[in-house]
C-alpha cells in the first residue's frame, strides 16, 4: 500500500480501491478515491492545504454556499466529499449561482480583510483589516500581487511603476460597498461544480471580506458568467442599476487587474500585456 493510500485508510477507515487523477491546476495533485465501502472522496496533495480546509469550513458555517465537506486536513493532504459535476454552465446554472452568491455577499463584516491571511492560486494573499476599501485593494491586492510578479521576473518594472501610480488614484475610482462582503475570492468556471442546471459546489476558495464587485468582475474575465447571472444577481440585491455603467466601463477592468497580476506572477506569458492594456486607460 502506498503512503497516500495508507493516509486515506487512516482518515476514513477504508482503503482506496482506485485512485483516479483529476484536474488540479498548478498548485496540487488531485485524485478521486473510490473506497472499499463504495463511497468516493477527493484527495489533494500539495502545500498549505490545512488553510484551504479552514476556508471551506468558514464558507460552510457562515454561508449557504455549497462547498465540499472536509473529511481530513493537514499541511500536505486534504480529503473532501466528492461532488459529481457535469461541467456545464448554462443559463439555469448562472441564475442558480447568482442566488447563491447574492446570499454569500449578504454575509458582512465591519472591516475589509480577514482574521488571517489566505492564498490564491498557491500565492500568499494578505488580509490585514482595513476600514478603507480603495486602500485595501491598492495595497493588499494590486501592489502585493504586482510585487510578486515583479520579483519573479514576470512583470516589467515600468508596468509596476504605472501600477503604483494607479494605486495612488484608487480613492477617486473605487466607491466603497455598503458593507464589506464575504467573497469566495477565486470565482471562475474551473472552481464551480454543476449538475442538472444547478451550481452544486464551489471549490478552491480565496476568501476575505471585500467589495462584491471584485467577485462579479472575476466572473467575466474568462467568460464564466454572462447576462443570465447578472440579471438574476441584480434582481436579488440592492445594486443600483445606475451604478452598472460605471462597473462595466471602468471598475470591472480595475478589479480584474488583480487576477491578471496573480496570473502574471504564476505564468507570465500574455498576462502582463493584459495588465498594461488596462493601465493604458487610467495612467500614462
């Protein structure tokens, strides 16, 4: 029996009959384990997985967002319930997800950030609490991720200098939300499990309390959600329709700088160019 199989048996009481690789992105190895009792679980192996388990448990206890139940977690192994997914995101899924996320965003806190730092894509995500949303987003999201990309040699120094100039202007560009909202934090199609027209699981969170528009913007970056999602979300929240033009024309791009900088730090490639194209609109 392999060491991983032994860990699974020790945690669940059952040895795995089979271990089937699943897509795990760039951060961890992921398997579906079919156990001797006929049940299935997901097993991840990587670094810092106890923190991921903590984030899943925060979402499970603080919100209605469906997430996998944590079975066992330590620093390098995470075991969770297996959630079957057909992988299809259609209008029905979008509308259902909008209701779940609108409810998530009604979970609020007095300040932005979180009681502890988290991770996104395996990168550190600092969450020191702040009463200023523009300052939090500038310092703990844009400049932090920009420095990571710069230090890894994947972001030009001139681009980072422009990012610093943008950070100085964010007070006038980003209005604060009604209250800091609980965010999943890494909301794209690969982190949403679907079945029969519903969103049945949200995985790989990067939680903190922030502006819901960050979450909404991210869903557009890789084409995850479209009109059906936004129409339903707006109908369930107090979003002023008059604010949406400002979101679509400016703030969406400003907020998507953060995931683009994260991707720049992780992969380089075309992502720094996408950062520059957004900066062209706001800084010389």
